């Protein structure tokens, strides 16, 4: 997980469109805990809510949704459909759980970086 402290909100960790998509997934999941979407729906959502200066390809959506799965933020299940297998994505973490995961990651990383440094407070 990369951190860009010049940004705010989820954009500290993810590109703007990924942050926007993640907020959308969490909002929909709060209303319906069974909410799922495929990459086509995610891409269509972003096209409908896209900033004029940001244009995202469907391939970028797929790659970043898979990265969110690897980060443990989303989960995916495979299903068959027209054209073969498709990933169906849903939230693996709530916003609060995500915040705790980030906090724990930053704390662990800082400890590993500074543990052999003189004056380390831990």
C-alpha cells in the first residue's frame, strides 16, 4: 500500500477513480449487505460519474479491483456466464475495518523501519 500524503481521504492510498469506486461499493453495501458487482458495472458507474480530466479504461478497472482483492479490501467469487468466467466483487472490509487495517499497516511498517534506530520509543 502506497501513501501519498499530499492527497486527502481514500485518495491518499488509491487513484481518484478507485477511491470513488470504493466509496460507491461501501455506500451500496451499507444499504444492502448482499451487494455485488462485476467489472462491467463498476466501469459503467465510473463512466457515469467520471471527472472530465480522468478517463479510465475497463482494463484499469479490472486490474485495480483485483488489487483491492489482493489488499483484502474487496472479495471476489468466480461465476460462469456468457463469454466464460466472471469475477463478482463485494466489500470484504467495512470503512471502519479498512481504517483499522491501514492504521495497523502503517504502525507495523514504522516499527520495522525504525526498530533498530537509537531512541525508538517502543
